[in-house]
C-alpha cells in the first residue's frame, strides 16, 4: 500500500514538461496574436495610403478636368474596401471642387490656406516660402480598424486615416 504524503508530491516530476509546454505555448500564441494585430493595422494603413496616393496622382494627371465625383469610389476601389469614408476639399473648403472658375490660394505652413491671385508669389511668414498661389485638392480617407487581441487604445487610434494634397493649378 502506498501512502500519500505532501513530500512525495513535492518530489514528483510527472507532467512537469506538459505544464511548461502549455505555459510557453500560451505565451507564444499571445505574442503572435499581438504581432498579427499590429501587422494588420500596418497593412490596412498601407492599403488606404496607396489608394489616396493613386487618387492624387490620377487627379494631377487630369488636373484641368478632374472628375471630383468619382474620386471617393476610386479610392474605395483601389483599397478594395467599400466602407472607407472619403472626403475631398479644394483650397481647404469641402465640396467646393470645380474645374471652372477656380480660385487660388497659398498653402500655409500649418496646412491651411490663404486666398491669393493665381500665379502670384506667396509671401509672408506663415506661407510656404517661394511657392506660387494655386488650386489645391485634398483627399482624405478614413477606415475603422478593430484589433483582435489588443485593447483599442493600444494602437493609438482605432481608425486608419490618410491624406494627400495635390496642386492642380
């Protein structure tokens, strides 16, 4: 007959490898899942960035006759995501983009605009030095991101936002 004692249990090493394996595998998979969250965030950000950049290039190539109405659909198509929110503005005013009777502005260092006559040299301490007044199109795309493992706050923001500004005139 075998008598059970705590000293015998303390010296018993049966199953130690199984317990260690379970602990190490759990930690490993948590690290992998966190890495996948960060990876998916950067992939999504790259897709949105590529779509916005391609739209800006296409707009620049058609500078005199930009089809502003299809730009949001173009961004969504390139990013392969129809849920992306896309906003366009010209010279800092949403919904004001036109191909006729364009008004020009100088781009300020803080990203805002100041009205100026087309072709004039932009001067002043707050404007981009040496530039000329032009017609600027800004495309901004925002897509929500839901991490799998990480709390939403760990990725600084739960949405991916990319923006490009291109001078059309």
